[in-house]
């Protein structure tokens, strides 16, 4: 469908891509990963043809369309929500307008005239075109997508200007899903979705006909949605035939091989250089010396990826608090005529690690602000426990940073103890690296300010922490640092988040916000989802089933089942044979790959420069072939599943 052939691109004297090649098939599910600045966004823009590579080619079939959801910068205005989303069906709307105009004209002219006959013919043609375009399904499609993404029916007539940034992203996503491009490029699509919308999106994308490439820091989302992983590092792109968890494991194994190969190569280089120095001026060894010099010049040096220092952060010690951290009794909150919740009772005790979940607009952020003491409420009481020190993080915290302070200065003024010696390392884990720590706050982007505000909050002593969407602007490494710190935190915390992979290991209670009420569930988010799904499944459906059947009915059912099995087998047997052939090819190529890796790790491997080049070439070839075979296997197994479903 799309082929990238040997593209190279440099910025500011640095190679972003060096002869990068890959292919995107018709039904691919790809996760695009790499450190910040590695070139992920540039690669997406290259696929969009917004960036032209210095060399190489982006080959795309004429029928292929590409749709892109950026992280930010989307703002729809001037129309209602429904009209804005409906605009993606421009051809259908034009047909409808043409049909209405013809209909109006037909009412004006003589029914016996030649013009009426022509209008009748045109009307019929337009009707056929409208039917072919499935215009009758347009309204249902729009409503399905909008409501799946969390909009209510009452939102359809609201002006798009009324919606905030997170909802603007959902509007853009809704339009993109309805356009159904051949390739969907999604850059952090989960950032502004609540748990229900995220689950709906996962289900929708599973049935999406086109290909999808996702940039995301939501590990669970990547694991669920992707079957291939493209990693950009040091100007190269490596394809891994699996999801993010597979990629992590395979990458570590690959790095071990590369480390071993580099150690052997460096030893060989050292020995060669010693030989050259020792015999450089000896006439009898001149030919051998020259041969070794040429060998070194031709050698492809093995590069190691930059590895970040592991950081294990602990919250500063805070004074011990009482058993009861906070109590709410009969709390009411409204904004004008809109009631957010009434009569909320809530007890937070020492050691409670709580996740707030629910659809956007249900009141999660509002209640977290009330708990933090920064939001007034209309009725009820809020009681803070003995010696409780509250620390609160929300997106607007970034606005309270001193714009004239430097990044390092901002955290240094609140840090105490041994952590002060490691502030640059801590900032590095929150994506402030090198000279970034000396930037003024006023020049930082919104995401950078948010990360800095979070780092600053973490350095302040507290025994009760409230966080509203703390992971939105964090990468995998930063989230891991925060997750580990919260896992070791001895106090209590409340987190508003939809990131299940982040929440599951650290929370022991879930608060569900629904229809103006708050309900507590013990356990983590995955356990909450299972429990609520089971409760939904156990509700009576109103349909009665008769389990008993006559002996004759039983024989007939068995005959039909046998025919169904025979039909399914005849359809699937040829595909299963193809899958077995591909699996055998994969097994053989994996064995050959292991042989080559064993050779490359050998102590004498790098003595023969010609052999090194040949083996490296074979290794690169076998990696490409393996990626192709895994792609074929993936496509065949998907086709097999489709056939089985159709035959049932």
C-alpha cells in the first residue's frame, strides 16, 4: 500500500533518517516508538508528504488516502457539532443539495414538458448515486461515533466554539474516523479520552478496515491495538513483529547481542592498532600493516544506543498523619443550572490509593479540586484529618510557575536532602536533558511546563497527594519513574487518569463517577472493569430461552452442526496449510538469524573485514525477510479468523 524506500533526512547537522526503508500493508496495526527528538513526528509528516526527504522515495498508490490526528492545535468553529462532523460527507451533502434543487424545479415546470422529462431522468440518476453512497446510513454513523467518543445527543446542536481543547480533539478524531482514510496516523489519541471512550475507541479500531499507525505513551493501548512496532533510533528504523511488550523484550535481547558484538569489535580494533603501531616502520611487515590499515578503514563500527541512567525517586519524608485523611459529607456542587453532584459522602483513610474514573464531565476534576481545597462547593462539609499535608497537581499548575526562573532553578528552590545532588537526572527523566535545564520557564511549551510543574510537586513533602491527569505529557520512562515513586509512597493519594497500565499496579480502590453519584470499588482499574462488565452481563435481558428440545430436534441440530464444521474446514484448510508453510519459513530464518548472531559474538569474528561486511549484510537481509514473513503470517491468520467467522 505504502512503501518508504531508502529515505534520508537531516536537520541541523544531525541525521534523523539514514537510508530508512519499510512497507505499510493494507491492514497493518503499527506502534511507532522512539525517544523524544528521534523523528517520530517527522516520519508522520513524511507519510503525509508535508516533509520531503533529502533522498529516497515515498511510494503510495493513487487510491491511498492518509488521515492525521495531531496531539494539539485543533480548533473547529463556526458550526454546530453535528454540522462540523457531517462536513466530512461533502460529496453526499452536495448530492442531497442537487437532489433538492431538481425536486424544487420539477414542482415549477409543466409535467408534460421536455424539461420535466429531463429533470426526472436527472432526479433518478442522483437518487441512484445517493443510494450507492449509503447516505441513508450517514446519520447513524455520525451518531455512533460521536456518542462513542463521549458526546451526548444534546451536544449535537452546540456550537463547536463552546468545546474545550480535549473535546476539540474528540471532534477531530470523530471526523477522521468517519472519513475512513486508508492509513490512520494517530499521535497520542488517548490523552483526552476517559475510560469509557477509550474502550469504545479500541473496539472501533479493531474493526477498522484500513491501516493504523499509533504514537502513544499508553502501553496498554499499544499492546491492545498493535501487531508491529517501528522503532526509530540513531537514524535507523527497526521493525519488530509484535506489540509493545514484545518489542521491549526483543529489543533487550538485541541490545545484548549488539553489546557483545561491540566488545569483540573493540578488542579486535585494539589488537589491530597495536599491530600497526608495533610494525609500522618495519619493512618486512609493510604489506601486512597496510592491509590492517585498510581493514580498519573499511570496518563498519557498531554503534550503541544512548542509554539513560535509571533513576529511582522517592517522595520526601512528610510528618505522619492521622488514620482519617479526609471526610466529605453531603457535598453538593453546581455550575449555574448544571448540577455536577449532590449528597456525596467520601472517606479517605491512611494508605488509600484511589483512582477516579468515569466519563468526562462527570465531576472527577471538580471533586479532586474540592478535596484539595481549591474549589468552593455549595453544601456539605469537608474535614481534613490530623496533621495531613496536601499536595495537588492539575494542568493549570503550570501557570503558577515563575516565567523568569530557569528549569533547574524551579526545582532546586523546593528540593531538600540528597535528591538535590540528582536534580539534573530527575529532570532528565521528565524529558529535560542537556542544556534544557537552563531554559527559562517562559520559553517552554505547554507540555514542558506541565512536566516541570509535576516534577516540582513531587519534590515537596506531603502525606496526601491529589493528581489530575499527571501522565498526559509523559513518555514511558517518565511514567515509570512516577509509577515507582507512587508505588513506594507511604501516604495516601487520589489520581484522575484513564491510563490503566499506569494505575493498575499502584491503586487499591476505584471511585466511579456516574450520573451525579460516586461509588467505590475495591481493587485496581482492571478488576473494576471486569466487575462492572460482569454486573452488566448478569442483568436480565427480558428474553426467555428454552433449553429443552425434542429428540428429533437434537438430531437435526447435530446434522446442521456437522455440515457447518465441514463447510468451515473446506474453507479454512488451504489457508491453514499456507500458515504452516510460513511458520516453517519463520522457524528456519530465526535459526539462521541465531547462527549469524552467534558468529558476530565470536572473539575472532572481526579479524576478517570482508567477512564482517558479508555477515552484516546477511543479518540485515534476514531481518527484512523475517519482518516480511511475520507480516504474511499476520495477514493469513486475520483472513483465517474472518473465514471462520463467516462460516459460523
